């Protein structure tokens, strides 16, 4: 691997910008802006999330790419908690756990044996009592990871794992890139396509991976069908066919042709040449904007001074303009500024509309669930019904989560208009709540309150009904003309009557128990959805508060910068006015030189990101 730092030019320009800000006495605001950007670039992290249904080959793909065995690949065991794999000089592993017994749960890390990481990830090993494993972290010395790439192996997204689905969507929402894995046994399912439709809206770039092509000779047909499904759904992603088995065999036998056929190296190349390149480009754009902001703020001061030095007669007009700029900055900096009101109103609007959206979605699920329960016996079909319920609730929560993120991004852009600013940097840095945590706190009831005792009660009811019928027949028997045959008549008459009444009693009891089962099932569905609604509302409120503070802090910093620049500009202009002709003549070249230096720095910053259409 080359030791050349691909971001060396970026770091050099940021260092220049920080030195200039310090020289102008702006180290506390503009200098701090540059330091924050430098920190991101000096410690780059590319979060690559691997998503897919259970047992689709996600873990095998990661293990093969990195030549490790830290992700579970057992045929009967699937990943239960996410595994984060990052670069480390030596192999090591740790558990990220949360203490559920604490009133203020906090994450903690516990070192574990490297070889035991997979067993913890698949939930076959349990953490200490009262704690829950949030993630398994693994560090390995691999080239693919060395530039800050973090691979995140997530639990499956569908079937019984609706909680995993929401947690996976959370991982996607904060990811830089997503690999969506599905094997070659069948074309994309409805669940997978729905998940992909959400994923492409919430992460910068998504790539499809079709695994196990060595097991299915017709994989090319499945690949073609998948491409068609994606086109019809309006999902524009590439799908790469791969085989972890062939890649392992190629490595074992050092067979380059087999390695190419496996397609695994193509995935590694996508991570390096597409994902990582995009991340580096985002950092360069961030640096460009930050340098441009610093140059603009400092140039404002120098231009005001230069105007007076160059032509003192411009004093009246210039001062009037500077006073207007300062008044605008002062107004934006005020706690009574209109953008504060817009932000506060937007915050309340997001909270209200987000909750109404959630309520509408969950009410629809509840109505559909209650209608479905009326068509079957929940005691007999509950295990088949629950996956649908959990999946439907999960889908509703994820859609609501997406609604929230879209509204929050729109609010950031709305406030930006008051500053004539670009909100893309802020939106990219915003982090939203964890929809998956909702399902960690609530659970649907997997065993109805009814037990085998209810079945026994049903049998006793049949016996009681039959006995009543037999007694009725015995009471009628003496009325028969053949008095001497009363006992025989009782048998001939009583038995059929007993059977008929017993059967009717059994049917009524069956209907009663069925109605009871449905009442209990509907009650449990209502409680489950009510608990989910409460938790989502709680988390959404926390998320909106966090987003509100992030937006407010961003624009307060921006207004502070604008105010300081306007104040300094007027101060420099006033100083220039008080100079005599000789002093102005001596000062002007210095100001022009500093302006030239700033222009050169701005040009270097612009050069970090080639202009569109240059082909560079």
C-alpha cells in the first residue's frame, strides 16, 4: 500500500486557513471552525453497513473479504447483534453493553477473546446479568480497513425480526454506504424491495450483492429478474454477483481466475474505489466550503479598510453600507431574530405532524390486525400472525422515522434562507434518533393468556351437556306406554339426546372460547401498539429536541461570525478614516498583500474540488 496521504493537500490548506484566522484575531470562531473540519479529516471513518435477510451470506462475505472468522456463519445460527469491524494493529474484540438495571443506562465496553466474538454476535453467549449486548466490536489489521473503513454486519431485516429491521434502518440512516445482500436462490422479495426503497432515500450510496452463485446454476436469470424489479420500483443501484465459497477456494489454491469468478474482490474494489472515494470527496468539499467561509469573512474586513485607504471620499457611503450589514448581523444574532421563531415553530410542527403520521400508520395496522383476528382462532395461529404484526408495525415506525428526518432536513434548509446560507453541511452532520430502540423496550406477546386448561374446560362442558341430555331422557322414559321397557327406552332415547345436546354444548363452548381468544388477542395487539406508539413518541420528541439544538447551535455560530466580521469591518474602516495621507499610502500595500493572500487561499480551496464538467 502506498504511504502517500490522499488528503495531504487538504490538511495543508486547512493549516494555512487556521494560521490566517489566528493572525486576524479570529482563532476563537473561524479558527475553531477549521479545527473541527480538520478533526474529521484527520480521523476519517467510512461506515459501510451490510444489510440483508437472515442467512443470506452477509457474514460469510465479510469473513471472506477480510480473511477472518469473526462473524457467525453457522447454518442454524444467524447474527443477532451487529458486529462492527474496524482497523487495528492487532486482532482484538470487545462487547458494547448497556446496563438495563440502571436508571440512566450507559454504554460500556468489555474486552473479550477475539475468537469468541462470533459466539457473542449470534447470541449463543450471554453478557453479565442485567446487561444487554448492543454490539460486538472487532479490530483486525487489514488493508481494506486501514483508511478508516468500518464494516457493520447487521442482523437480518425480515420475518420474525422486525426489531432487527428497525435497527438495521437506523444503521442505514447514519451510514456512509450500504451493501444490500440477498442470495441467488430467489429474486428479491417484497420485504427486500420495500427495505431498499427506504434505504436509498436515507444513505448516500447503496450497492446490491447477490451471494451464493456457486450453489444456484440459474443465478444469472435471478440477477436479471432482480434488475427488472429494481427498475420498476425506481431503485437505481448496481447488483454484484459473488461467491464466498469460490473466493475461499481461490485463496487456498492461489487461483486468480477462480478469484475473479468469485466476484468478492469486486466488492472490496467498490468499497475502496466508490465508497471511500466518495467519502474523501465529501471531506474535500467540506474543507472547500470552510476555507471559503473563512476567506469571505476576513476579506470583508480588508475590503472595508481598502476602500477607505484607496478613496477616503467613499467614507459616508461605505459607513452607511457597513452599518446596514452590522445591523443585519446584530438582528440575526438577537434572541428575538425571526429565524429563532421559525425554528421554534418548525420544531413544534415537526413534533405534531410526526406524531399524527405515526398515529395514522399504527392505527391502520391495528385496524387491519383486529379485522384479521376475527377470521381465525388466535390460539391456533398466533405464531403465524405475530411475524406479520411485528413486520407491519416495524414498517410503520420506519416510515415515520423517514418522515421525521425529511421534515428535520427541510427545517434546516428553511432557517438557512435567513442567512443566505447552504444547509447541506448541517444536514449531513445531523444525527437522528434510534427507531430500533423502540423494539428493544416493547415486545408483542408470543403466548396468549389462554392455556391447556381452557381445552380441558371445553371437554368438561361437553361431558356436562351430554349428562344433562341423558337426565332429560330418563325423566321422559316413564311416560312411555311400555312401562316395563322404561330402562331400555332410557338407553335408546337418552343416548342420542345426550349426544345431540352434548354436541351443541360443545359448539357453544367452542364459540365462547373462540370469542374469548379473539378478545385476548385484540387486547394484546392494542397493548403492543400502544406501547410502541408511546416509545416512538418519546424517542421522536428527544430526536426533535436534539435536532433543534443542533440547528440552533449551527446558526448561532454563523450569526456570531457574521456579527464579529461586521463589527471588525467598521472598526478597520474607522481606523483608516483617522489616518493621514502618508499613513494611508503606507498601509494600502499591506492590505492589498493580505487580500492577495486570502484570494490565493480561496483559489487553493476551490481547487480541492474540481468544477463540474472538467473531467478531473
